[in-house]
C-alpha cells in the first residue's frame, strides 16, 4: 500500500551527445550545459528528498554517442541517491547493440533501464508501467497495452510520444489525451515534447504531463529547461505538480518587420539592454524595408548580435525602400545606372514587369550590393 506521501521527479529528453550544429561556435558550450543541467537536476532530487526519478526517453541523442559520455550520464543519475527508472525514446530506442548495452549501467545498482513492457515494483508501493520505444518510428499508441488494476496502489506510467493535441513535424508514437484515464493510471509521465504541458482528465484532475527537456535545445522553445516534482498524498487525490527550473541557456528569437527609420535604432537599443548575454543564443530575423543609408546601422546591429551574445545571427530579408531609388540618379549614365534602375523597380513586390525568373528579394539583395559598390567607389 502507498505510504503517506510519495515524491517523484519526472524528467525527459536530455539528448546527451546532441551535436548542436545550429548553435554554430557555441555548440560545445550547449553540449556542456546539458551535463551541467543534469547535475543541477540530481542536486534537486537530493534536496527535495525524492523517492525515485523517472526519465521518459531520449536520454541520448542516438546510439553513436561517445561511451565516455554514457558513463558520465550514468554517474550523474547514480548521484541522485535514489532509484532512477529510464525508458528508451525514439532517439535511443531499445534495439540490439544500443547505448543501453553499455557496461556502465551494470555498475550503478540504483539506475534501472526498463527494457520490457511489464509492470515494475518501485519504492513506496508504486507500480510502474513502462512503455519502451523499440524503433525510431511507430504509428501505434505506446500506452495501449496498459490496464492498471484499481487495487489501492499508485500506478504510474512512463511513455515517450506525441499527445494528439501537440503539433509535431513527426507524429510518431501517438498518445491519446485520455490515455492516463483510460489505462487507470494515477499519473502518466511523458517525454518527447520539449516544453512542460499538463493534461487534466474529464474530472479536471491532472493525470498526465510532459516535463519538458531539462535544458532547451533550439530556438522557439519558450519555457523549456524544466523538470517536474510530482507529489502524491494518496491514490484518491490528484498529484501536486511543481515545475523545477533546471536550464540555464536562453534561446531567444526576435522577428521584426521594419517600416520606419526609427525601428532599427530602437531594436539595437532593445537588444543591447538584454541581460544575460553570455547565456543567451539569439536569432534575429528582419523583414520589411530600410533606407539604403541605414546599411551602417544594420551592420552595427549584426556586430552586436554576433559579438556580445553566446551565439547570435541576423537573418535579413530586408529590401531597400522604393523611395530610396533616387541614389541611382547619381550614377554615371551607362550599364551600371541602367542595372540599378531595373533592380530598384524589380525589388518592389508590386512590380508588374519583373521577369518571371527573378524574385523581388533577389533583386533587392542585388540592388543593395550594387549600392554598396557604388558607395565604395564614390570619390565624394
């Protein structure tokens, strides 16, 4: 039977060994931070007195990760000083010769890799129902086999997949929104989606949740870097769920459409004022129009983003403002001036005589290059 209180730490999607090529020169730092975040999580497990830990898939990026890294991850898991239960995910499925066959797992008696879909006895009278991923892709609900008895014990599932309400590019391992209720589980711990999401059942009780990844992995992950502390008072009550902040890096994405001269300097000031630049990865995407004499301001913005943040890049899809075509009148009569006039006209999205094979943004970039070349050769 269940004791007076059970505390469980729920985490997932560590993706250790992630190459992080999208982080450019900061890739090594990103990989190191994933280990640091795991160590912070282990410290929280000890400080909160958790009875056990659930790791719900994608602990590793794939089966080709360095075995020294596997050993380090096992050391961190063992440092929780309580039982740790792990299921495989679509990145690290349970297959022959997988990362799960590494000898380091046999050196840590408190670290349990759940290799079969069968109930497992956990501390405090809790029964675990592990859904083990055995392939990269699977179109079946991994929780469909669970039928937990109502015997007064706590029944907790572990699964890795896509809840039907979550939009994903790869909808593998589909999980129904009512999976926990249907299976008779008191809680279903989920992995795969990188942000924390709680799912109430038909009675409004939260019985399944994504923990989110312990350290954000990419731009667009707002609110990542988390784990969940799930506390059960009794099988008759909803668990209390507390979100724990484990991540340190911030992946900030700024998208702006520029229309006025004042907007570029205002954006520069906004980014310059951001705190925590040494732990921030920044991507700035610019659209709209700009005056050609603002090229220096645009370059200053790019220098700020590249130079002061852990990682930064500016993706410019700006086109020169059509009203700035007056500079072409200063060019000498001839092919250069003719090309500038054509490009200026074609860069306008409303242009009706632009050749079909030429796009407005391509013409705008060519016009900007021509403008810069003309400015560099202008004797004045």
